[in-house]
C-alpha cells in the first residue's frame, strides 16, 4: 500500500471516529440571558427541551443572567441576548436568539450528520 493510500484510509478513519465521538461527547453549553424577558424565557425552555431530546445525560447547561453578571457579557464579548455558547465539543459555536430554530441548532451543535 502506498503512502498516499494509507493517508487516505487514515482520513476515512479520522472522519468515522470524529462522527462517533460527537455522538458520545459530553456537551458544555452556556446560555446568557437578560433577566426574565419573554425572549430569555423562551430560550431557556427551548434549549432545555433540545437537551432533553438530543443530549440526555451528556450535557452540562449553565444559564447565566447578564443583568446580574454584566462583567461576563463583556468577557464573552456578547453582542446580544439570549446567546448560547457551545464550549465542548470543539469547535466553539455561538447562537443568538430565542433558540426556537431547532433544526439550525441541531446542525450547528453537530447533533445530526449533514
């Protein structure tokens, strides 16, 4: 087997193991909200439902009220709220809004193969 053939096979294995690991990976999510606004309330409900349906026992979700912790909004360079940040698995991703576009979240969080 030539070196290029081995490298091609290695890439196939990397892609396959990447798909497997994302299905079993633990997710760390942070949802930044502003008090109890309707949009923030919807975002909390929507992301909790998504986590229950697609990430049971595989997610750590932290909800952070930036009206109580404005320094965190500055630190994370938030441009709007609600904002969901996926820290793990990598890559880091950000989603802004009330998290009602479930299909976009599923694809963005790599919960389904495209």
